[in-house]
């Protein structure tokens, strides 16, 4: 890499799953557009998979300061790396990558001025424990309000807490491990968030009391699209970030459906075991043949933007939530893990852009919720989501809050080279 004194060199290291690689690549793209040196660090396993479906390196070839590097996640090649394997991937990455990362940092030129990592942000968990609201005492607590999370006092119930934050016993080793990561994440200098001020203002002002430097620069994808189109550049297709082969055949099927008649169902990387094994139940294929279309990995953003799609049944992963908001598609949420329970509560109770099935799901409930989103409360949801999508657009356009925050981020990264800020 040609060494230019005074140029910041940013090392970006996403947690090695699809939902983290996508936004981190978008962030890397933003910083490259601003002329920064970037080293994008992938696990060797994921980098091989990205290269299988797209020439990800060619996509960034226009940026001379952009380099990919890989690091081992410490797991054997045939390990499924799915979340149903508990914290295996976290643990392995933690123990195997530290030394390699330290060595890499010594060797990289120009010297790395900043590392953008991917921590778990559980800011309030210690306060909730301190207040005695965790651990939950039993089923009756699932419906009680949690009153110690600022900005969420009136709507956050026990059942809306992230799954990892509600152990039966706070001495549970997995919970303790998460707590350890949460406490470590509070040592970072600043937070870069894939959200926008108009979406989460009260929460962002609370986070600001703990982290003076936060940069809400999202929705990253829409932001990138806006930036690239203003310079007449082409937005890379989503398939250029994908760990799975995208099957576009569903687009022709969507073209044949009436406007807003289709419910798109996807649980992110949650049910990939099913797809990877090629074990889709035959009854599912047969039963939906006339009325639906199944693919293993869809071009999600294109699907959401299609005029025939009227609702999204989602696991409420953050990327899916924000992509649905941008595409103005109301949601039927069926959260499972991590932040998904909180996201779905915001969708239904705060933003009012969909319904939250939470932990109660059977065919009657699915039918009822789909009816609510597609018919009964459609007008209300569409009105709110149109407004949110418009605010997102304003935030990422020139002079909008996300655009200004991104400029500040770039300025601050530049200052780091001179050691003027930490
Ligand atoms: O058929 C599909 C399904 C998904 N996607 C894309 O894959 C990403 C999925 O991301 P997300 O919705 O965030 O789900 P996960 O991959 O499950 O994300 C993990 O990471 C997220 C970000 O931290 C968390 O919010 C989730 O809870 C966690 O499960 C999105 O960009 C989708 O567009 C596709 O392109 N095609």
C-alpha cells in the first residue's frame, strides 16, 4: 500500500455473520468515498464464501487504499457457524483472533489509526439488574414493564428484552460472558450507529449521556445509494455482499402478482440450516406451489421494493427492519434472539409500522396478524411507514443529520492521525 502521510488508516472488523458484514461493507464504502485507507478484515471462511458469489475485491478496486485481509475464526471449515451452536463462534473468534490481530496491527502500513469493531451494546443491562428487574421471576414478569431503561419506561416489558439479557439466573455462564462483552464495549471511544436521529431521538440522547461521541449515520444503505447517485456512480447490487447465492427467479414470479398482494417471509440467517441441508419439507413446497414461491436466498432489498409486496414477515433482525422501513413495507414480526425482541416492540408500539407476534405463534395468530397488516390496519401502518421512510430520506440527503454525522465522523478520523482526539 502506498504510504501517504496524514491519511487515516481504518481497520474494519465485522462480526462474521451476514447481518454484520452488509452494514460494515457499506460503512467501508462510505469511508473509501471520503478517501480514507481501509483494511476490511473478514474471517477466512466468510471471505472465501463472499468470493464464491461475487468478485468483492473488484468492487472496491476503484479505491486504491482499500484492502481486504483475512483472519481465522478458529473453527473447522465444516462447522455450521450458526447461532443455535450457542457462543461457539464468539468464543472461538475471541481466543483465536487476538494474537493474529495484534501481529497484523504491527505490520499494517500506514499504521492503523482507528479500529472499527462490532461490539455488543447492552448499555442498560447492569442498571436493570441493579434495580432488581432482572432476572425475571417467572411468567408473570414477562408482561411487567421494565422501568429502568431510559426512553423505554412506558412500553418495554420483560418479554421484550433481548434474549441474552434475560437469564433465569444471572450467574449463568453464557449470561456472564455477555455481561463481560457488554462491559468491554463501554471502553470504546465512540459509537457509529446504523440508525437515524428522527427514528430514535430519545434513545440516542440517552446513549449520548454515556458515550459523548456517537455518529448515527443510517440507514447506511440508503445513505450510500444517495451519495453514489449524487456523483452519478452506480450502487453495487446486494448480491455483491452475499454469503449465499442469490436466487433472482422470484422476481419474475413477483411480476405476475397483483400490487401489494404478497407477504414476503424471511427470517434472515435464522433458518439457514434448512436451506443448507436442502431439506425443505415437501409438504411446504407442495402446499404453497400455487400461491407462493420459495427460494433459498432472495435479493431481499429488490423483493421489498417490488410493487407486489405488501407485507414482510420478519425475524426483526436490524437490517431487515430498516430495509423494510426504507421500502415502506409494514411488518409482521416474529422475533427470536438478540436485539430482535426489542426491535419488534419498537415496530409495533413506538413507530406503529407493523405488528409483533412475539413469543406466541400458531397458525391462527399468523392468519390474524397478516390480516391486520394487509387489510384491517393497513392504512394506519402505511401512513406511519411512509412518514418514517421520508424522514430517513431527509436524514441521508445533503445537510440531513446522518449526512452531517458522517462528515463529522470522517473529520474526527482524520484528526486521529494527528493524535488530536482519542
Ligand atoms: O433471503 C435473504 C435473507 C436476508 N438477506 C439479507 O441478509 C441481511 C439479514 O440481516 P438481519 O435482518 O439483520 O438478520 P441476521 O442476519 O439474522 O442479523 C443478525 O445481526 C443483526 C445486526 O446486528 C441483528 O439485528 C440480528 O438480530 C442478528 O440475528 C439483510 O441485509 C437482508 O437483506 C438477503 O439478502 N436475502
